[in-house]
């Protein structure tokens, strides 16, 4: 939520672990906290009227649960993946003792000094892009990929098996994560968001089918669409006047609602929903900058 919205709401977290603060719930588990902990949230207006409530369970696993296990991971995404921050952090975390032996797959290596950190993340891409984008040349002169890594013939269908033949010795990966949905729904309005999400879900299911057609037990993690920075100032620094934070926030919220309905409770299909947004602080941990309020102001 934007900071001003917090002034109009009251929150009540119920959990034996952690701390409820002014703007967040926070908890860093200790080794003795391994287990499952019920967690619930109620939201009230300033008159004490209950507006919404929900519950979940916090699962804490041993820090060495996957120690030494060899794992292959393919990361699919858009500019958030292409920025290479979270793929690099994930790879580096797995180098510490007690973690799996992680091998990342992919043809995109943004940092040539770190060829082990690779993925299929491209700015502006959508789920549809991965299933349909074709060009005669794979990469353009600026080094930007212009053809889906899963397409090998013009007018053909995605061929994930051939991709695995070329990138992973013919084996499907142990894990695939997919962080898409931003570009798929970025420009939508209230009257077009449902159709936009329909298209997004259609191509997500196509990706699932391709991945599981090679290896049914590959675990697919659908990463939740990230919230925007907390203020229009921060949002406008990236997107100018092409979209407002408020409209995108509404779009993102609707994508999440439908993603909960579409992608949760599918563990039996080896499809998992990853609520990554719970680890983001959009007020304090997004990039920020200070400058004069206008050309005539000193600060």
C-alpha cells in the first residue's frame, strides 16, 4: 500500500511468531522455529468495521534441507529477470554451505563475467512472447534477443524438448520459475483487464504444457506479479506519463486475484504459486533519489 492509505486502515496480525509494526509484519526465523505456524490478518476501517480477513500458514524449513543436492533451474521472466539481480542473488546464496548445488540454465548471460548466472529474462516480454516471437536472427545488433528461445522454425510451435536437448543434455530441468504478467497487463484499463488476463493465462498454460511435456515432475513456480513502488514519484521516474501507478496497481491487484484462483492448489500438477511480494518493502527498499522539487527550488 501507499503510505497515505495506511492512515485510513487498521491491521491486526495474529501469530505467535514475529512482530506487527506500523507498516509491516516482520519475522526472521531461528533454527528452533522449524515447523508450521498459523498466521492470520484482519483489516478494519477507522470505525472498526471489518473490511477483509485471511489466513495462511508459515512453513519454516531447516536451513540445510537441500544441502548438497544437485538441482537445475530455468528462470523465465521479463526485465525484472533481465536486470540479473535476483538470479545472481539466488545463485550466490546457493554457494554457501548447506545449500543445494545449483546449476542455472539459459541462453541470456547479462554479466559476461558471471557466465554461471544465466536465464531467459528479457525486457518487455510477455508469456505470449515466449510462445510466439519469431525473427530470422536470434539476436539483433544491439544484443537483444528477437526470437523466443523455444521457437526453432518460422510459424512453428514452441519446442521445449529441443531447447532442453541444446541447453541441458536432453533433460528437463528440476525447477522452472516464471515471473511474467507485468508487460502482459501493463497497459490495460478497467474495461480491458479481464481480456488481458485471459490472454496471459492462455499462454502461461501453454508454457506449462511444453515444460511438462518433456518432464512431468518438473516443479514450476509461478512467481506473483510484483507491486509497484509506493509512490507516483517513483513510478513516474521509470514510466513517465505512459501509465499511472494507480491504474497499474489496480491491474496488478486483479492479476493477483485471478492468479490465486488459477495457479494455487495445483501442487498435484507440480505447479506452485510463489508469493514473492510478501518479501518486498515498496516504501523503503525500492530505489529512491532526492532532488529539488522544481527548477527554482534549492531542495
